[in-house]
């Protein structure tokens, strides 16, 4: 938690609960999902608290916003470079930690600079195959 304090993020009990949920939950939850769970412990907490906490973490580079699901933004506390597998049946999102060495820099149109890449894989997860 010192990492967040050093970045100037005020750690209220509600924010700590949100951070702990993100650390323990690798499902890439949406703000609504986080709110449903954390508000059980803090019933007076508003959805705005969850959203503002996530935005503060995003601005500081502590959480990544995933635009995988067109219906809602999802979040990933793991900001290291990685890709995602999305189950087309249950929508589970799984981290893929493999470098695919995509040599795109030389193919970029003039005036563009490649800053990173993210590959999304789609298929059925092991639970949905059975």
C-alpha cells in the first residue's frame, strides 16, 4: 500500500477495500462488479467512489482500462505488458503472458509512432469446452 501512498493516492478504508478486491480478483471486473461486492462491506459507499478510485488509479498508471467489452469498461490491476484470451461463451478474460514479437514498426504509416501492442484471443475457456 506504500506504493499508492507514494503516488499521492489517499487510502481511505473504502479505497483500500477496492484495491484489495482488484488484487484478489483476476477476472478483470467492471466498476459495477467492484461496487456490488465492496458495497456489501461499506453500504453507504457510492458508485462514484468506486469509479473515482479507479480513475485515480488509472491516471497514476496503477490500473489498466480494458476496452475488450463494448458494453462496459473493465479493469486490470496488472499493468505489465500482456495479452488477453476472451471466452466467447462466458466472457471470462484470462491473462496471456507471452511475447508475440509483432514487427509492425516498419509497417506504420508515416507520421505514426508505435507505443505498444495488445493482442486479444477469442475462443472457449476450459469450463465452456466441457
